[in-house]
């Protein structure tokens, strides 16, 4: 596994255009199965996106990249199974289930593996699909799904606004018989983007303000589409944290400040200067950060769980104590132990983490535990005195495009080992 060597105490600043959103591109690539030709602009070049391309190619599609545009062509012969190896390459591969069912009328996928964030159940996905007429049989670790006829639109109440389950239901509902109503659906911008793509190929989807989504099944979808993926709000927050942690001045462009409405005030609470424009966010880090009283992760539009780790890295340097409550995933504090190796003072108790800020961090050998935890370690290393080695950076490459290149362009001393 490759490592980053990061020499800290260099200000991170300048100007950076943000890449397209990983968590929008992945479900949209699954949705590409529902049309013949998709031209996707602003599609980030990430290992998770490459894993999704491998699944599409296995299913009989051709996928080619031209810069930040990915073109997916799916002719008639589309397979309907995803073998275990491919399912395990990417945690969110379960989102292909709804698309394959709509395209083929049946699907065989292996149970998606768990991941570093704890068990990743898919009970809400499966219960919803069964309510829509899918017969699901577990068969030696595989899910064998069949449908008699067409899937049927129905009224669904999600016990939790699951992003992945909402995506699977959307992909299953667009050509279903009748209307599907999803109560307590996820409202993340990535859900809106998937709905935007599906609408662009003729689906009838209505996102209501109260979190309800209404999908009216149609007979057919359009054969081709050209679409632009939204900017990555978590990558945006991550780079802003890097500037805030090193007292830098950063202008992030090609982003969407509205997606970070719950995050930007936290930067201000910590003493950062923040200004926004139509597609840009400017941040100037303070000489010494103030603590953030309480960060509670919530479904959108609340504070995103994916920004918890980068913010925790930032809070380790604040003058005072910050409190985090992780309400979305069971164990999403694995990065805390690694940050403590750099001198951070963190107490984790279940879903709560208490961070007592220290005047400075020191370099250390640290290991990425997951995608956003790895990003947190890079942020800490950028601020720490000395040269840190961040290992297992494959985790980071799932969700950040050319991280060392971008950080170097912003003043970081970072090399790949
Ligand atoms: C998506 O994961 C994102 N991944 C995650 O980003 C993100 O953290 C998460 O949404 C929450 O915003 C992608 O979009 C590819 P969930 P997903 O279903 O769909 C429980 C990153 O760093 N749950 O909203 O898996 C589940 O265990 C990644 O980019 C059930 O219990 O999230 C979790 O505790 C990490 N049963 C919570 O709900 C289910 O059937 C949130 O899961 C489904 C979910």
C-alpha cells in the first residue's frame, strides 16, 4: 500500500476548483444502466468511480473517460449479476441492485461487505424492494432477486432516511407500475442529483420539501442523456479544513456553498473568516483556532457525517474543548487513535468524542482507517511539526482526486512513497 510523506507547518492556500461529487457520480453511474448512452460531465476520477465502471463493464456496458467526462454505453445484452469480488471492491455497489432489477427484471448480487464504519446493513433497501414486488432469496451469501412481471409502485415509510436505500428505491420506481411515495426519504444533494439525472432521461420524480419523494412510473425512458455531476461538498469541506488548520487563505471554486450551510458556520465559530459567492467559498484560517462547542452529525441538511473526521482533526488544535456526536454510523471514530499518536487529546465514549485542543501536534507514523479518517490524518499532518508518514492511502484515493497534486499546488510539502 502506498504512503504519503507530509512535512507540516506549511500554510495551505491559493485557489482550487473542486471535482465532481463521488456520492452523486456512483448512483448516477448505476442509473446509466437505464438508458443506452450517458455522457457524464464533472465525473471525478476516483478508485470508487473506477470500481463502478468495472461493474458496468461486467454487466455488458462500455465505459470510457475523456478528461472529466465519462461516457457509458449499454447495448441490449446486459447481464444481471455482480460477482462477489466486484461487489466487495466498493461498499456502495448495492446501489446497482435497483438499476439491474429495473433493466433486467432480476438480479443476483452478493451481500455487500461491511466496512470500516461498522456493519452496513441493507435491511431498509431489501424491505422496500420487497414491498415493490421483488422476491429476494438469500443463497450462500448471494441475494437472488426475481420479479413476477413488473415492480409495483407503493407507499414506503423509511425508518431512517437512508441515502443508499432512497437511491435504490428511485432506481426501482422509475419504470414501475403506478406511483411510489417515499416518506422520510434522504434529501442529500446527491439524491437530488440522481433524481435530476433520472428526470433528464424521462422519469417523473417530485422531491417535496417535507422529505417525501413521489415517483410516477413511466413506460419508457429516453435512449440518451448528457448530464453534469454536482460538486463534491465533502471534498470542499476537507480542503477548507486543511486551510483552516494551517492558518492559510483558500478560495475553493466550482463548488456549491449552499450544500455546506450546516458546515460553514462551524468554521466561523472556530474563528475562520468565510465568504461565499455563487460557486465559490473563501476561507481564511485564524492564527489560533477556537473550539467548536458541539458537532452533531445528522442527515442532510444537518452537519454531514462525512465531514466529522476532517473537523475533528481541525478541532485538535483549537484553544479549548470541542464535542462531537456521531449519530449516523456506529463506529466512525477510528481516526481518533491515529490523531492521538500525533499528540491530539481525544476521549471517545460510544457516539461521543471529546477533543481537548493542544497548542501543536507533532509528526508521527499514522495509518488510514477509512476514507474520511484518512483525510483527517492528512489535515493533522499538514499542521503538525515535522514529517509524518500517512500509510494505507488507498482509502483516501477512493474519494479524493489527485490529493497530493492539489495539496502541493496549495503549498503543502507532500510526496507519495
Ligand atoms: C452514503 O452511504 C454515503 N456513501 C456515505 O459516504 C455517507 O456517509 C452516508 O450516505 C450518510 O450520508 C455513498 O453515497 C456512496 P445510509 P450509505 O444508507 O448510503 C444505516 C463517504 O465517506 N442503514 O444513509 O451507506 C447505516 O448502517 C461515505 O463518502 C441501515 O441500518 O448511508 C448507517 O448507520 C461513507 N439499514 C445509516 O443508516 C439500511 O438498509 C446511514 O446509512 C441502510 C442504512
